[in-house]
C-alpha cells in the first residue's frame, strides 16, 4: 500500500498544516500515487500511443494561409512535445500550434519525447545539430529537463521559446530570464496556473456555501505532481483559494499523477475513510479533467451524486470535461493553457519580423467554462475547428507593444466565424478584455 493510501487512515489535515505541506511537497516527496503508471503533466491517454491524433479533429483542411496574404518570410520550427501521440492535452497543444503555424507562414515539425526527459534532451540536441536546424526550437521544461539545453542552444543559430512550464526558481538563479544570460532564449509563454487553481477553489467554496452558509466544509484535493512549475503553481493557487474560508478543511492532498485510474482509486479510498470515520465530503478539487473524471466515477460507485452530494472542479477544457460540466456532474473546467503553443508561434513570427523585438516572458490568463457559459462555448471545445481562429491577429505592430493573449478571445473569434458562416450577426463579446500581462483574477466569462 502506498503512502498516499496510508494517509487516508491518518488524522484530518487542517488548513494551516495544509499550507505548510503544500509549500514542502516539492522538497519532501511525501505525496505518492497509489498505483503504478507513467508520469507526465496533464496527460490523458485517449488513443493508441503508436497512432498520432489528427492535427484537425474536424477533418477540414486549412486553406486560408495559402489563399490569404501571409506574413513575412517562411520560418521553420521544431516542437519537442514531452508527451505521447494520442494524449488528449498534448494533442490540444499540438493542434492549436499547427493552426497558428499555418496562419503565420511557419513550417512546424513536432517530435515526441514520450514522457522521457532524456529523450526530450536528445531530440532537442538532434534538432539543434541538424544540417537543416530550425529557426525556432520550442521546449517545455517538463520534469526540469529543458534548462540545460539553453546553454547548448547558445552555440547554434536556433532561437528557443519555452512554453507551459518555465524555469523553476532555482533554475532561474543559474539561467536568468529570456535574453539575459542566454542569447538563444528569446521568450517564454506561461499560463497563469496559480490564478486558475485559486479560482477553482474559490468557486467550489462559493457554491458549497449556498447550501451551507456557516457550517464546516470538508474536501479532497487531487494534485498531478509536485515537480513541474505549472503543477506547483496550480497547487499553491488551490491552497490560496481554500485559505480564504477558515471553515474549509481539506482532509487530504493526494497525488493522482494526472490520470483517471489513479484518481478513481485514491478517491474511493478516501471515501471509505470518510465513511468509517463518520465524516463528510463536500467538495473535490482536481488539477485536471482526467482526475476529476476519476473522482466522479468513485463518487458514483459509492452511491453519491456528483454535483449534488459533492461538488467537483477540474481543469483542461477537454471534451470530457465540457461534457461533465454540461450534465452538471462537474462545477467547472478551467483552462485555455493548451494555447501556449499557438502563442509561441506568434512570438516567433514577431521576433523574426519586428526590428528590436525584445526577449520577454508572457504570462497569459486562463478562464473557466461553467454551467453559466458552457452552452455558448462548450460546442467549440467538444469538436474544435481551430481553422476558425485567426492567430495572426494576436501579433504585435511594434516591438514594445504588449501581447493580449487570451484563450477566450480565440473562442470569441470562432463564434464570429460561425455566425458569419450562418449569416447571423455575431453576439457581443462576453468577457472584459484583459491583457496577457494582467495578474488579476479573471472575471468568469458568461
């Protein structure tokens, strides 16, 4: 029996101890999954690992880039995808990146590290040393495997853009920021995982308090890992969100390694502990939709009704998550972070075209799909046609301008495309415009 399962037999963990624990998770390694399985962040296998998912699930070809004026000279880029072919989240990253590349006159190659940090390094070095080395190399600092590649890249003509997982604080002490110590490193594009994690917790409390305005609330947190910067930010956001209400007690933080199976098992063990101790469970915070799905399966197996007896929040904007929000088994799915690859393409295009474009780090917002807005945005994400988005529109006009990367703006573009195709007037945008540099809590789009 693993440490995570053993913890279901221990005394309850109050929020003060929770805050201390979350700060120490990455160093202590105390949190472990209860069953064996491969690790990688935000990975949900949905297809054969030997079969690449289609670039465009809609099956439509993208002809717009060939028909309309496209920017600048042709560029080449290689994305070292840290995941496996056919994995839901990494397919979403690749799909939007491919769409942006075609909008921006960039020839994109995608190679897969198959959850192996050593293979990630090998593939990156192969790209750098190739006689036909790309203009741009796109890296994810998965399991902190990419930082040492910055030094290697300095000896080549290829520029590096990091996405999704940037450097840890410790790595930043050695490698600095884009352009400061490494001439090859021109930028990073990082989603605001902290605010997303906090927003999920805040919404869980808000809705739970509608039924229990003053009583004690008990919950479970299912985290993905304690190593990657994105996961650490999401976890600390969760702690910050639950800390806002002193009447909330998170009884367990369990590491389900981003997958449905581990989450279902761990949640089932937790529910047995709750039953034996005559306790209660009001809410479950899950760091991605796959783990939220596992929690929901465990709740249903225990005779509980998700969304009624226990509130569940997830993250990813996955088709599965959208479906669970639609049927109200899940309160919300936060997300939009998979568009980081598309934004990296925009940055590469601008770096090539705009004189004196300065190296930079862009932190862009994520948003929640909830019961209030799923009817509007859900269909766009259940069967996405990224051809309807115009990623070139997010480019800068001058080197010192600020990017306004926002996944909700992409969805609004797609709604406008649908309206134009149907001959109906587009609806007014539902969200207040926010810049990618904003660190404020995003208003939930309606």
